[in-house]
């Protein structure tokens, strides 16, 4: 080990032994939200002789001299992720050297060194805090920000048996993140629905703003770092009532590297890839028929390379991906579908270190994917006996993305960050025949509908185009004990889509044993046929604009106070690109970070803030699209033997056009209240982080979130008419259109109340209108303990336990109780006052106890083993049923309430979340890997990952609809599927990954 020359005197030497290059005295350098760069900070204690600090990187040739303030503190930011060497000098004499690993969107403390681990007062030398052999270690405690986040490196993720390594599977490594298997297949963060999270890639918001479900993604091999925040983030991040998942792209360096990766998934088999199981109802009929579904093996290949195009200046990372064609075979009641899927992608990431104070990053990608589907009729129902060809479709998807990032240190105290990005997706979901009707038949006894015609498609899609562009910039000014950030951002989204039933229509045959009432008011029984036609189209535009101000204020030794204020304006337009809604909202946020001992070993933090969220494009589409929806009913005298079309039609009553669905986009004041405001919730977070030694960190955090306002629809136009009739407009008829409002708040509407063609504004008090306020209270207490990998202790372990309480009448953007991932803001929860009865109870994420453990062990031989254990107590089950009154508002609209209490006659209300709980859930995933070094430059890795190793098939959902219909005499027609298991744990899944790297 290289010796460092003695310092000038004993006092100086002793000071150097306890170099407190730590957060407590490290100045103000709070984390940068959404940044692809990072920083480091430290200080020379009083009495130390060092007067120069240099930061260098062998990887990129970077070098920067850092000034010391009057207290010996130093800091720097805008560093591309990687290893950096921090050198302390007295003149030209080297006093100490530290090596640290800088990660994106965080500041790294340069840790202290003591005589015990350095061999005595004169043995100070290079100390590696995080080097190449320990890239899987957890991030040291960062006390420069009150935000609480989890960081995961590419190396760690590749060591764990994750199914696909995407942001959601990474987030689930903590027990306070819930997997929504039954509605979206995504995750719940901070107690919110999966539609309330935001996703970032190199600072650009890639959230799918057409539905707010998921995001546009890059291949796993392209991602370097992943950060997860389960709420309570600063004003410069975004506005979201859920959490944040942010990822950064791999970058090049001076060292040339190249590699190949192959991801292989075996074909369906009894051992490694068992098929799903069939599900039957109480009558023995199929609820889900899937035991014969199977898939071929699939293989995805990646080639990548990284290095310097211009040494020390310009670096590149390039990735080529190719998913080879593979087929899957799916069987329904009377059809077999054979789908062949494939994809290709190209990515280029360029990093230009303009000089040591300015850096520019440019990422571009293209993806081409497609699914070709051929459908065949079956010779018999529920068999694999394939008959004649039925139809085919081809659905290609093209995605493109371009993101640019700039970071500049304009002066030692002034920093500028700029970001601009664009992504687009052209999606062709296939288009079938227009002149052939879709025909099916409803069996009143089994309550099943079967396709009996020759047309397979109920919906024909025109190609839809979705794109978004965004820009962001902020300026950070450091002065004395403050760091002030000014910023603004702008995002614009576009969605153009068009779909309709076949022009020849959709016919359904009925044979009712009892008399039922049709939506057009007619009562009918026996044999008849229904006709349905639906056409929905539009070009939707939405704009999100924001500005924010932040202050990181060091108010005392080791104590930082954060204050943030964010202003957002969410703008939505209708199908003709006319202004529809504008939601301005202001969100204040406060935070506290206390470095208790002044050495980053114990951090206590708190956050308090208000959070809102924009409405997606499909919200605008759902309320202000061009929509034509018509229904007709007929008696018939015969059936065409070829097309199954009904013959000899005699119409029953009038044609029914759904209210507001006549093909013309409605005016804004007809689809919403005129006092509509943005949704929001308040959040509180308290936590403590403790480093027990160099490798163990413990954490406890408490979170409380309370939903205060939502935007949702109601069909209770009668409430407007009722109030108007008693408040000056006795002749105004009841409205029959659904409209958007803030449930539980005063309802201000504009209508022709006088009947003279002149609109009048009327405000209906919330108590008079009769809808309850939204209620969602989420409380959690989480305990975590993490052990980071090191050379002496070559293993990683994270243990996480969460206690949760979640209750209310509203999940937020999605109706998770009813498994409804449809249009946001139109979930049916508030359709009528009667449908809200009994709605306040335990919510789906009221999982009282959850535990997750993830681990990896690295043997000297190159062998690796890993595992993930997930378990949690049962989810509450809600029940949905129709109001047993054929004359009720909700029944005539087909709106569902909680009318499930069979102990009363007629059926009464059963409180949500009290119809039992699902069984206890547990699953163990296992991974085995081996790393082999061949020569000086070649590394070969092989990983086998198995999810649900023991192939446990626990029940993860039950069918929760109690009634299928209501007879004319107000008796309930029970749903034959009520209470059956409707979803089981995903069976065992395996994957094999081969990686080769030249380095």
C-alpha cells in the first residue's frame, strides 16, 4: 500500500485520522430530481492541513478542482455516473485519497477513515468506498435531501431472480409496494392506484399518458440504474399521487467494452413452464378455459458495445436487440388463435463532456414489434380439434424516442439543467371485415354468451397514433446556507384513435324465461334479438405546464429544512382539439433532514406535501370523443344458415341512442360541472435510517396519505332536475347525460333551465346533490434492513416488513374493487347516490401484513445463488350487485352497487371489503448463476431464474359479482360465478440468460 507523507504536526495527523468527509458538515447539495448525473460532498475538519481537493475519473478523463469554503466544506455536481477519485492535497503534497461511486440523481458522501482500518497514523492511503467489486452495494445514507428513495444498480438486478427486470418488478423488492395482479399487472406505490405513478427515463417522463398505465420502456440490457420513490418527493420531480420509478441508460467510457446477451424462455411444459389451470363455476361450466393454451420457446438476442469516440470527450453506448418469432396457441370456447410475435430495437446513447463543467447526453431508440394472429373454428366446444380457418389479423407497432440532457456549472455556485424529449407510438390493432356482422347468443341458464357467427371481431380498429414531447429546465443557485432552485417544464400529448363495431352490426340472440325491461322502456321475454352499433373516434390533445421553486436551507448543524412550491396547469382538449378543461393547481411541500451524529450514520427525516395529477388522454376521449352508440331489439322469424343473421325482423319499440352518444362531441359545460377542479391528496412521511456498520443499514418509515378530491363521472342528472324544479325552474326536465364532477362538492352546472335557449348557471349544494366525498386513507409502517455486498462479506440481503391499513370509498383513478382499468374519471363509482351505499370499507390494498426478502451470495468460484421470498396476508373482497328495483335509476343504467346482502328481502347492502378475504399469499423465486473469466478480457455469465419455484397455485382473486340480473318482479337472478376463484397464482416460470462481455 502506498504510504502518504507525514503531515506537518501531530494535531493535523490526528485530524486526518477522523476525516469527517460527511454530510453533517458537507454543505448544501440536495439531490437533483430526475437527474441523470450525480454529485459528491465532503469536508476537511478544522485543524486539517489540506487546502486543495481534486476530483478525477480514469473512466472518462474527467478532472475538476473543488474550492473549500470557510469551514473546509466542498461539493460538486453534474458528474456522470461512475467511479471518481477524490484527492486532498496541501499544496502539491497528497494528504489523502478517497474513491467513491457516484450514482445518478443522488449525492455521495465521501466516507470517513479511521486509524484502525488504515494501519496507524502514518498509513493513510487510498480507500475504496464503492469499487468495481461492490457495485451491488446499497447507496450510503444521503442526508443532503429529505427525500426517501431506493436505488438499484444493473449489477444487483442481474443477480436476482426477477421475471423481466422492469421497473415494477424492481419496485416490488420492498414490502410497501403492492403488485396489482388482478386489474393492471402493475404496482401500487404510496397506497395509490397503479394509474397514479410516474415513470422517467433519463429525466424524460415516459408515462403512458393515454391511459396512465405503465410507460414506454427500453430493453433491460439498456438500463444502468433504477430509483424508486413511494411518494413524498420534492416539487421539482412532478405532481403524482402515487410513486416514481426513474431509470437511466448505460453510458460509455474511455474503456472499450462489448458484449452479447441471450434471454431464453422455455416452451410450455409440465416442469419449467406449467399451463394455467381451468376454472369452473358451481354448475360445472367453464369460467376460464386455459389448460390447453401453450407457447413456444422464445429467444431475444442483444449485441452491445461502448467506448470513446473521442478520448476523454465523446462516449457512446449502442445496443441492438432482436426477439425471434415465437408462437402462442390460445383456445376459447369455440376458437383457436395462433399468435406469432417478434420485435427488433436499436438504441444509441452519446455522452459529450464538452469540458469539465459542461456535459451533454443524447439518447435515441427505435423499436419495431408485431403480432400476427390466425383464428380457426373448433369442431367441438372446449376442445383442441381444429376446424376451418376463420380470420387473420396483423398488428404492427412502431416506437421512437429521443432524449437530450444538458448539465452545466456556469459558476461554482450556479448550475443549469436542461432536458428535452420526444416519444411516439404508432399502433395498428388490426381491422377486420365490415360487411359481415358479429353474431352471438346468450344462454339464460348458464349466463354465458357464445359466438355463433362467422365474424370473430367485435371491434375494428383504425391505426392510432400516440406521441408526447416535453421540455424542462432549472437553475440552481447556492449561497451561504441555501440552495435555491427555479424550474419549469412543459409536456404536450396527442392521441388519435378510431374504433367501431363492424358496419354490418352486432346481433345477440336471447331466450328469456322471465320478462325483463329494455333500456328503451319496453318489457320483453322469450325469444328476441338485440342489435348493437358503436363508433368512437377523435384527436385528443392535452398539455401539462408547471413551474416550481425550492429552497434547501441548512438551519443548524446537521439539519436541513426543505421548502418547495409547485404550480401546475393541466389542459385537456376535446375530439376536435377544442379547449375542454383547464385545471390550475398549487402544491406546497416541506421536508426535513437531520444528520443526528454529524457522520451520516443516523438520519431522521420528514416530508409533508400536497400532490395532484393530470387527467390522461383517454379521460378526454371518454367524455368528449365523437361517439355514436345505438341499440335496437327485434322479434324474428328465421335465421340465415350461413351468417346466422336474423330474418323477418319486427322492431320492438324505438331505437335507443345512449344519452350523449349521438356522434357529436359535446360542449364542455354539458360533460362537466363548470367548477371542476384538479384532484389532490395530502401526504405525510416520517422516517429514520441507521448505519450499523459499513455494510448494514436499517430503516423505518411511516406514511400517511389522505385523498381529498377526485374527478369522476355521475349519471345522476335527475339530481339537477330535482333541485332546479324546487329552486325557480319548475318546468325543467331531468337530465339523462353523464357528466364529470368533484364528488362531494358543490355542483355548478350551466343549462337552459328557463327553456328559452339561454344558458343559466345553477349551483347545487353538495348535501342536496347527495353524492359522498371521496375517502381514502392509507397508513403504513415499514421496517427494512439491508446488507451490502463487499469483498470480505460477499453477500447481499434485504429484509422488508410492512403493516398497512387502507380504507375508504375510492381507490383514486381506478376502481380496483370492481377490477376496472377502463376510462379514468368514468369508473361508475359515483353513478348515482344509491350506488355509493356501502362503498366505504376496506380497500383492495388493505393488506395488513407483508414481508419481502431478497438475497444473493457470491462464491469465490464464480457461483452465485439468489432468492426472493414474498408473502402477505389476504386482500379484502368486495361484492357488487344490482339494486333489486327495476324502476331504480341505477338498474336502468346498468350501474352496479353493493346490493349483496341476501339475508334481507329484497337484497340489502353489503359494505365494501367485508365479503371475506383472499387466502394468505406466499411465493419463493430462486436464481443460480455462474461467472467465468477467460483470459484477461473475457467474462462469461450464465443465469437460471425460476419464479414460483414450488409452483404454488394459491387463489389470488374471487369473482365478486353477486347478481346477473333483476326480474320484473324485483327478484334477483343470482350470478352463477359468484364467489368462485377467478384468478390463481401464476404458475412456475423459468428463464435462462447468457451474457458475454469483452472488457
